[in-house]
């Protein structure tokens, strides 16, 4: 079990297991964090954060108090889950799978963030047919234009209401392209209550996928990503270009997704990271 100590301008987590800020924030699950000297900086839940990790079992977090951590960021960082049990569950289900075994070893330290629901949904709508630098740029511009100011350089992700009130033309001006009408439709449906992001908690993943796909431009991949990274539906298994490539390469006869259990999404993350970075 890890400990949390509050210092003068940061909190320190010690005794961590399977927690790597480099892997967590560079495995394609979020778009508002970037590497800086000696750490990672970004924005989550309206807070400007800086992570520094000097060794595997210790992390400093600047920008939040211990109370903030206990109330929101422990869950956000998935530190309320024992990832040794997650890895064990995966290997039990896929006993003898050499690829998965190597991927877990290589990707150990990844955790699936529990991001803001609206931010995850909107971000993955933006991600369609897009590359990561451009996704980050669009999200940053949207936050500066429609989000609340945190400090001189950081802005919170805009609410659905702020984006809806801006209108589709203003969204398009931020170089969102064909995605502008999809972002606006998502905002309109959330603001009107046609889509209740908190009702998804009581749905199965299949039900939640169908529910989110009522939004224009939200297909299976975008809905799966949103559910995995914003709604804690860890059995969701998004298939993008990278994952499709992995499946074709290592599982030419197919991978039985129905046998992957509650942590199919974690398997997806391990495979994605393994194939993308192992070379």
C-alpha cells in the first residue's frame, strides 16, 4: 500500500507499484499532458498538474493538495486499483500467450486513467482521422477559447454548455474540420439531456456503446475509447490502426475478445504500447 504525504507545494506518493508517469501519459489515452524537464505537465479536472518521478515507487505531484488527491485524483490515476491483480487476471485468462506476457512486461506501469466523461467523449470525437499533435493543438485551442482560465498558461477543458453556446461555426474556426458538427451535436445532446453521461454507469458496455453512438459521428471506435478512458468501462476494447495492426500481426486467426474479461481494455493498452514502442 502506498503512502501520501503533503509537502509545502506538492504531495508525495511513496511505495507505488506498477506506476509510470512516462507510460501512463504517452500511451494514447489522453491529450493534455506533455513531457517537460524532469517530469510531465498538463491539465485534468480544472487543475494544472506537474508529475515528477525520480524512482519507480515514488512520485511528486504539484498543483493539488492531499484533499484533492483523496477526493478525485487517486481515482483519476487508478491508484485505487491493484494492478498486480489486473495483470494476474489477464494472464490467467490468456495462459500461455507469449505476446500478452511480453506486452505486460514491457508496458508495466501503465494505468487506465479515469478522465472527465465529457472531456474523454469530446477528445475522442476530435481524434477521428487525426494525429496526436493536431489533436492536442485543437483541444488546447478549444480550452483557451471556451474553457475557464486556471493560470497564465493553463485553461480547463470547456464544458458541454460552453461549447454548445459557442455554436458550430466557432468550433469550425478552430480548424476542427468535419468534426465541428459532431462536437456540436455531442454538446447539444449532453446539454439537452438526450445523452446523460452519468446514466452510463448503470449500463452494460454494449448498452453504453449503443447509447453513445446516437451522437453524430460517434462510431464504435470513438465510443469504445470514451467508455474505456472516461467511464471506467475497462472491458471496452477499442480497435484503431495500431491495434488492428497488432491483431493482424500476432493473432492472424483472431483473438477471442469475449474471453478477455473485465480487463480487455488493459490488454488493448499493453498491446498498443508494446507494438508502438518496443523497437
